[in-house]
C-alpha cells in the first residue's frame, strides 16, 4: 500500500480533489492531512473524508522535531504540498529525498519564490503581458519553488483576464493533472 501525507494551509480544494481521486484505490492511502492553520477549511474537508489531521504552529514546525517525527512514523511514499505556503525545513527535505512535491500556480522558473502565491502570481503574469500561464509540479528542496520540475500544464492568458479568471483556469489544470502526476510518481517508485 502506498501512503500519502498532504500539507495544506487553506480551503483544501486540491487536497480534497486528491483524496477523492484515490478514494476507491485500494493500493493508496492518505494517512494524514497536516495544516499550519487551526481554522483552515482543509480540516473540515479532511473530517468529511475521514482522514486524520494534525495541526502545528511555526515553533513546532521549525524548532522541534514533532512534525518530522509524525512524518517518520507515517512512513509516507510521497509528501504532497497542496496549497501549503511555508518553506519546508532542510532537515525534513533531507529526511525524505525526492519524496516531497509541490504545485505552483505558474510556469516556473517564472513567478516563483517567497511571497509568490495565489492572486499575486496571477496578477504578475497579467502585468507582464504573458501569453500563457499554468501549473508546475516540482520536487521540493531547501528553496522556494526551485526543485526539479516534474510536470507543467499550460493555459492561455487572454486579453481581459483578471487574477480571478486566470485562477479559475489554473485551478482546472491543478484538478486535472495533480492527482494523475501523483499516481504516476507512486507507480514509478
């Protein structure tokens, strides 16, 4: 059985989409959804999906081994960041080499890095008159959005697009491709 642990900070639509994709697959389990926000919508989604949750704060994440210990006990085949905004500590990256992946709402290496998330990314893409945007699924290393790229999906940026309309296009790419790429990674392990 393959085991996935998800990290999410927000509403959890990507985490839920991944969970639903694998729900009827007897060979894949999502053992935990971890969040750094006790009021994150993802926690309610996890409850509705009967997935265990764990909430942590910055000190637990960065200054103790509590989160790392939970991950080691869970023994995940893949750790998936699905809307998680904190930089993963080096000790965690080293403990799980090539097992932590992230999704970014733009075509890296453009529009990545600290502070580049959500509508900030989409606004920057529009402000720079880009003709296309999309998603990048990549391995996580010690720097924001600089790990090796696994997959990119593209969409057109059209005249009149707003950060909201571009976000809708990008979300559709996320929902379509993220679970499938996760499945491929698990099959290739």
